[in-house]
């Protein structure tokens, strides 16, 4: 099996790991808001770029998580953003 994909040094092998990877991190290139529960993580990119999409897609491909939906929207100031819902694989 291939290496598990990572974000911010955290292996994306469960919903809890996805939440952990994105909560309380210094985001630099991405500005991200995260809501999570035991079985659902919602990631909102606060800009039009989300550089960890490849890692999330690879984690889904490997069966660790499932991306329930990806929608485009706008945040409070009208800037385009992505909303990504992740559940267990």
C-alpha cells in the first residue's frame, strides 16, 4: 500500500486525523476554518486556494476517508471559497 497522505505532518487516515491536521495550525498559504464532530469534518478554505486537496483526494482513494461533498461558496467578505465535508471512509 502507498504511503498515507499527510497535511501539516499529520497522516490523513481518519476523520479525527483530518480534524487534527487542520485545527490550530499556522496556515500560511491557506486560511482554513474547521468544524468537526466524531464523524464529520467541514473544512472551509477562506480563500480560493486549498493546497491540501491532493492529500485529501489521495486519502479518499486509499479508503481512509470519504469526501462527502465539495461546494463553492463565498465567505463573509464575498471572497470565493470551498466547503469540503469529510466523513469516515
